């Protein structure tokens, strides 16, 4: 399963890219706002670090404005136009924008997906990616991973090429469960990547190897 990092923090993105574990980045207005930097400037910097799909979300709520926002945004960084993915909120206007952007050969990621029916609509509108939110469904007492499974099953049976991004990932178990189901991609906050690489027995093991080696060297 491919991993994207779900952050707009360039230091985190650089560390994840250096480890070689990610091949894309997703951002959203909340993550961009947290960085307190110019939107285009951040996305441009991210695109310079990761040579893969970088999701940048529109703010507009009307289709023509979404399309305009997307095209203006991409025009600011023509060198990265193949990597920029326009993230659209799931709604009627978002689907219209998805259809128009797809016709213009601009890739989209339809986000805020909370049902398989929504995922089918987004795929039909031409979305390159759909992002069902696992953690936020868990938060309201609904099994988020069951949605990933349902969408994957439908896309497989129907031969739909839209890639599924498990989003709103909160812990390593979400990641491994999504992988086991066969989900295409999980977009993972940087702290979850750190949780994934941390195991107390690994740390103890490294310490023990070094101690034994020191004792051997002294002989
Ligand atoms: O990229 C959007 C999504 O991952 C949000 O996650 O933790 O705010 O539900 P969260």
C-alpha cells in the first residue's frame, strides 16, 4: 500500500521523504492554516520535496469558482502541474468541478467521503482519488474501516480505476488494517509515521547489540 503524508509542515514532509516511506502528500485548509504561511508558497515547497501527487484543496463552494481557483493555483507553479491534485469537497458543486477539471486533464481528489454511494458518484465524475475519512467515522461510533472495505469491494467488482485514499488516519492500526483490506493509499499524519516506526523492543535490541559489541571490543 502506498503511503502519503497528511501534513503541510515541510520539516515533517522532508523527514518522511528522507526515510523513503511516502510517495505523496495531502493537505487541507486546516493543515495549511496551522502553518500560517502562504498557501501556494507551501505547496510549491512541498512539490519540490516530493515527486508525487500533492493534494491542494479549494476553498470555493461553487463549481465555476472551484475550477477557477484550481486553474489559477496551478498556473502559479507550471513546473509542478503534473503533481498537483485538486482536492474538492464532496457535494454537488464539487462533483461538477470534478467533471470539468477531469475534462481539462487536471487530477482531483474528492474528499470528505462518508459513504460508499458518495465514493461511486465521485468516481463517476472522474475523480483520480477519493478520500473516505476513517477516524471521523470512528469518532461518531461508525466503523470507518468498514467503509474502506466496502468502497474497495465495489471498485474492484466494477473495475473502477479511481484510487482510494484512507484518510483521517489516527493510529498505526488504521494503517495496517487499510493495507490488509487492499486499500490503494493511506494518508498518514507524521506523528502516526513515528508511532509506526517505534517499538520498545527494537530500541532495547539496538541498545543490547551495542553493549555486547562494546564488551567484545574491549577483550
Ligand atoms: O486530510 C484530511 C484528513 O486526513 C483529516 O484527518 O484527523 O482531521 O480527521 P482528521
